[in-house]
């Protein structure tokens, strides 16, 4: 993915993560709380099979749509 698209997606991940702060369920592996930004980035990685940085530019809109779905489901 090109630099501009990566930056736009990262900003959206940050915004969604900000909204999830303190809302994620507790987990024994994260006694100090879960990282909402890592949670969103991991969901993208699981859905697309690679880091958001490595997804093809052709899938940019699909990633954006998925991020908005995450925001709707969890936010």
C-alpha cells in the first residue's frame, strides 16, 4: 500500500482505538488492560492475512469499510 493510504488507515485505526479505550473485555494475558489500537490492527491482519501496511492499494476501500464495521460493532 502506498504511503498516503497507509497513513489514512493508521489515523482511522487510531480514531477507532480511541473510541475502544477502556471498552475491551478484560483478559488474563493483559492484566494492565488491552491495547485498543493493537486490537483493531490485529482484526485487520486476521481479515486480510497481512498487516494493513502490506495490503494492496486495490483493497484500500475494503479495508476502510471493514474498519467502519469494527467501529460499529465494538464502538
